[in-house]
C-alpha cells in the first residue's frame, strides 16, 4: 500500500493494528494469527503468564511480519492477581520476571510494551513501566510517538455487548474519521470462542475477528492513504519521516 503524497510527511497516516492477549488461550492464539494472515492485524502483545503463551511464541516464530510485544499482566485473567498492586517493589519484580519469561519464550526482546487492563496507567505504577521502556529503548503504549486508539471494543461499562460497535461499518468509520496524521495504534482483541478461557469478553472476540478479516476492511485500507505497519517498523518510519 502506498500513501498519497498529500501535504508531506506530517499529513501521512500509518496504522499499527495490535491484538492484545496473545497467549491467553489456544482459541485466542488462532484468532490473532488468522487476523494477521487474513486480516489487517500487524502486531500483537504476548501475555507470558497465560497457559497458551508457549504455544503463541512457537507459532509466532514462522510469522516474520507479525510484531511481537509484551502484554504485562499484574491483574490476572481468570487467575488470582499475581501481585499486590499496592506494593511497588513486588510489581517491579513481577514486571522484570515477565520480561525474562518473554525472552526465554521468544529468544529476544519484545518490539513494544503494553499492559493488561492498561494497568500501566495506574499513577503509582506508571513510573515502573516508563523505567522499563527507557532501559530497553522500546515504545510503551501512550508514552511514545504512537497515538493510542482503544475504541474498537465491543463491551461497555454496563457489561452489555455492542456488536455494532465492532462491526465492519463502524470500523471503516473509525479508520476514516478517527485515525489522524502520524502513527496510530488501534488495539483489538480477536479470538476464536474458547471455553478454556475464563473471560467476560468471549462473543466479542469472534465478532472482532470476523470484522478484521472482512474483505471490505482490507479493500478499504488498500484504497485509502493508510499504511499498515508493525511496531518493528516504527523506528524506521519515525526516522525517515522525522516524526
């Protein structure tokens, strides 16, 4: 895909489509890989604490175009929270432990850093994530040149499912109206229905997967001025375009 020349680099649009929760279950792994191979997902974030993390890392090895970051989990997903969130030292040790686990599984550093339930936004924990990001020279969600766009999500505060919000029509609207100049990360949570995963976000994962793989979405991106990239491409894009 080639972006339009427009008004120069400042007006160009690059999009990272990042699938959270890689490793959460076999069904989530399959959904994310399908959304990469058949859809517009360019990047994913691995939860090393989850049962299917090793399988996810193994399957990612044959996907060189899929950027692989770390999805640090301090809150627990279907399991007790691994740490006391009020204990910063304990949280720091857990973050480092999960990074070491990532390196063991993948054989290298992640391409980017984010966190489950965006726990890195918690004021007394933010500095721990910023510290890790700076030490490794890796982009941290909401603390880099990449704008974070989280609105492609099918369950609201009332707990009700809103399939229309993660359908094809609304995603195209978001891509047209909400993705501005520069680099944006659109987060998503595709997956195959998997009873092994204890989560309130089940049906929505399947809907997201169908939308992300819809030929209408791929065709829209192809015809638009959007350029799909992964986090592994970020440094080059920022350097070449002086962003």
